[in-house]
C-alpha cells in the first residue's frame, strides 16, 4: 500500500491534478466528455475491468465492444477495426499498465497510421484491473512514447475541458490522448440490465 501511495504521489506531483475541484479527474469525468463528443456511428472499444463496466453504465450502445479478461488487447482489436472500417471513427480506451504490457501494439499503430483511430490512454499509475498494483514507472510520459512510436499527434491531457478541446480539434489520426486520472474509487459489476457500481475495497 505504501509503495502504491508513493507512486501516486510522484505521478500527481507533476501538476496533472486539476479538475477544478481540487482533486484529480476521474475516469467518469472523461467518459462524460467522450459520450457528448462521439461522432455518429463511431465504434468504441474499451479495455477490461472498469474501462468497460463504467462505459456500459454511462453510454451503452451497439457500437461498443467491451473487451473481457484480455489485458492489453483492446488496442490491437481497435486497430483492426480501424483498418477494416476506414469510413468510421474508432475510439479505444486502454490503460497505462496494459500499454506497457503490449507496447508493440502502439508501434504497429505508428506504422499503419489509420487516420480514423483515436487512442485514449487512462494514466492512473496502477494496474487497476488486477488489484491496484503500482506500475514500475507510473510517471512515464506516454505521449512522448507514442510520438517515438511514429504517432505525431499525441498529447498529455490533465482536465476534462482539455480533453473536450482535443476531441474537437480537426486533426487527422491516428491520435493518442493520455488522460491523467485518479485511480478508480469504485469498481463496477459486469454489464447487465441492473448494473451498479460498488465501492472499491482493493488497497
């Protein structure tokens, strides 16, 4: 627990903490922006755990694909969809821990360069889906990593307002938006008609 707290402190001490209320933005804060900004017929792929469960609660739609029990494979799936459906916008929500497990996927995006793909990287400094273990390098600059992988349109995002502005920008993809967030304070059950979020007891 102490190790995870130190990792969070190092990560958020870089100034990525403002949501206008004195706390780091949550995943839900960013999801509210995404739900309002999605283009018509856009496809959304979400990673395992709360990335999928919370999105299902907030914006369930036939165009969503919820990846289950496959850490790091949301991005490869979204890349395939973007190539197969070039006339549709594709958004993928992936985690910082997952992208570190499968960095080859980011490099492949940089090589293929699908113009309709937007990658949303949740950077909360932990492996949230497996119990909240701290990453080995929670403060890694993932936007710079994406640029080094051949994706020039990559930026770190610290607030929902900045996220809304980035989504509204008329830039061709692929794009990587690294969303600085606090670790989830709640975990959600698997999507169902009566889905509810419950307090996260992991520590």
